[in-house]
């Protein structure tokens, strides 16, 4: 489907495709559309469950008494407790590995600290300018 029959894992292929469009090589595109990447394995499995449920419903549609299992029973459609409606279940597990989340949080905290330090320096400079 995505033009690579040699890769045995959708996650590996997603990584290779991301690297291809986002690296610093001359062939890399400046305008990257990440929506054309394949889904990660966990998202793909949930999508397959939803599709399988829908196809099963269509296959039984000619029967007078439908015996359709509930969509909320492991078919990728949990019920929203607030609205009572079923919604797609996108991913089972973490979106990012915990190690990457830790690194991103550290980077964000450092960025916030650096900006707070810069703002206090600017205020000090302004106060000093008024005195002279």
C-alpha cells in the first residue's frame, strides 16, 4: 500500500519514511505532510478492529434478525461515559515511549527556565535605565 514490500514492520517503515522526508539530505522535502505516513502498529490494530466490526455488520445486513455483537466489546469503539456515544479508540498504550516523554519534559522545563531568566534580566535592565 505504501510502496515498500521489503519492510516487515509498519513501525519500521513509518520510521524510514519519516527519516526520508525530514532529514537534512537534498532529497528531503521542505513541506512535510505527516498525514501521508502509515499509522503506527497500535493505531493500525485499532483501525483493523473497527473495520472488521463494520464489515461484519454489513455481512449480516441481509439477515432478518441481526445478531451483532456490541461495538464496545473489543472492536475499537468504546462508549464515552459523558455523552453515551461510541467513539473510535485510537491507540492502546503510550503514544510515546516514557523515555522520550521524559526528555521532552526536561527540554520544556529548561526552555521555560531560560525564558524566565531572560525576562527578569530585561526587567532589571529597564530599572537600571530609569535611574541613570
